C-alpha cells in the first residue's frame, strides 16, 4: 500500500502559492472541501484562479475567499446567490469565465483521463462558443473545448483510506470524482478516514491512484442552502 | 382565464409519458413533478447527480448531502442512484434523458432560447441549461407569455444572449400551448377562456392558427 495520508490540513496544502489554478469540488455548498477552503483563507494566497461549479454564498464556501479578495478569476457554471461575487464581477475586480455545467465537468474529466480536448454540442451558436473551433459531425455542430490545467484539486469525500481510495455520499459526489487526478496534486479531505482494508474494493468510487494526499477532515458544517421540507399528514 | 404557474405545470405534466426519464429545470418545471399521473412510471433526473428523485423530506429528516439542482433538500425513491457530474451529463448529452422541461426569458420562432443572462443586469450563469438544450430532442419550455411590462416573450428573434439555437419544440405558457416548426409558432391549444386574438396580441413571432383551436384540458 502506498501511503497518501497526511496529518492535517496544513500539511495537505503545502506548496499552494499565489497565482495558482485550483479545482474545488462541490455543487452549491454540497460536498465542498470545507477544510481546504478555510486553510486557503489562512494561507492568504492571492490571485488564484478557481475552477468550481459555484462560488459559494457570501459567508461560506468560496465566498470566504471572495471576501478577502483572494480570487483573481472564477471558472464556474452558476454564480447566483452571492452578492459580493456580483459586486466584484460588475466592478471588474473579478474575472469570470462562465462555462456550461456539463462542459465544466468534462473539462475536469478530460484532464483526469488524458484527453487534451473534446467536442461538445453545448454552447454552439452562443457567446460561449465565440473564438472557439467548431466542427460538424453527422449534420450537427460541436464546439472544441480544451481540458483544464490545474495545480491543485481539492475534493471532499465521505470515507477514504490511507491508500487514497474514496467513497462519496449522496449528491455530495458531484464534481469531486471528476477532479481527482485532474490537477498536478489532488488533495482529498474525508469525513471518515478508515483503516486500510476496511473499504470494500467493489464499492470504491475513486481508486487511490488519482489522489496524492488524504487527511481526516474536521468540524464539518455542511450548511444547507435551500432547506425544503413537507409536512407530515 | 390565463393559467397560473401551477396551471402551466399541470398542463406540461400531461406530456410526461410512461417510462420517461425527465429532467426538470428550476422554477415552474419543478412543479411538474406534483402533477404527473400516478399510474405511470417516471424517473426524475437532477443534473447534480441523482436519478429517482422523490419529494421533499419531512421536517427533521433533511440531509445536507442529498439535494437537487436548485440546492433544495430532497429524498430519493426506491431504485434511485447517485453519480458524478460527468456521468450526469453523459445521460443528458448522450440523449438518455427522454424529456427536458425548463424555463426561459425568451423563445424565438426558430426555436432559439435565452434564459441565462441579461447584459448589465443579471448574470447568474447557464448552469446545465446549455448542455440540456444542445442535446435533448424533446424540450418543453415553461414560461409566461409576456413579461411584467406586457411585452411578448415569444419573439421573431431573441434579444438576450442565447442559451441554445434551434432547439425548442414546444412551449407551454399561461395563455397557450404552441409547437415550433418551420420557423413559426403553431398554436395548438388555448388556456381556458383565452381567445385566439389575445394569444395573437401577446405573440411577437409568427403565429400560425389552423382551424378551431381547442381549449386545454387540465
């Protein structure tokens, strides 16, 4: 077994510097790497480019980095629900590259899987396709989208082991598996770091080969963005 | 009388057929799930990574790890599955999802749709909408026929940045059901008590009216 375990979040984020490109898993606030985000705030790194489906809310998730003006550029598919984000974007302080959600996921997966680029129908005929190569296949038009290149990927899993194997829970899976191995260094934080040999190999979602560092996360808040319930009859 | 949001959702629910996998967008489309006949089998897909979505949880049973694309807490039904974002869009791009229902700010007579950006005013992003409209063969748009100022949202050409081109096949509004073909809106049904003239007045794009137009049954 190749041991990927690191003691804590400080060790896990060693080497993160200003100006780097970072991938962060999560959909809304679901499945975001909370510990890594807190540490990025502490490290006070500046001018980072963040690849993340969303930008958090004003006081949680990537919103924490936005507050401290640590982000130079966001690459996301949906950035509503964040006033500070909107303010920085409209004032030109923050660069934003909006990308269709499926394209965003596939640009991660392409980086993970060794594809330099791929054709997708998403965005053809819209401003997303402006300046990009397009091509016809079987009478339908497609847009060429390059794979992402990133320095670090921060992902959050439910369970993991020292070998770096990961299992996700519910819809907190989202972009996390697609970002594993899509950056130079993938850092996984887990709710439960279990002893090696405990995870059933049949049920591992991401094999440890895609993960360079793994650590036991702590103090998960797991905030709910839209609490919706029904009444018992 | 013009339909309200629930009325639009009720009418769209009649388009959902047995054995369909359906993706519902945020807003009116989400309401469609409440009105699907219970004698047919349908599975709802949410692009954040769940197939077999159930109703909202009972109070106290919310799980932060189980949400829909609108970030609302949800439940799953027996037979449900979770998956990553790439696989989710493989279902969408690969045309495994049978029906996509989404909202729009504008639709044009050639089937273009705009629903993600108002330059200088609102930029929330396209989320999964561009992937959905570029791939799905069966797209129903749920929308109000006019905006708050009373201006038509069914246009000759969209004025807002596009989400997709030549992709919308059916529109259900508070006034009518329309099919888009041959670069025209074809009027299929009227909302109860709404006249063809009212629909004509509220439609800027080319409207084709063939024979008697029946009232919707909902």
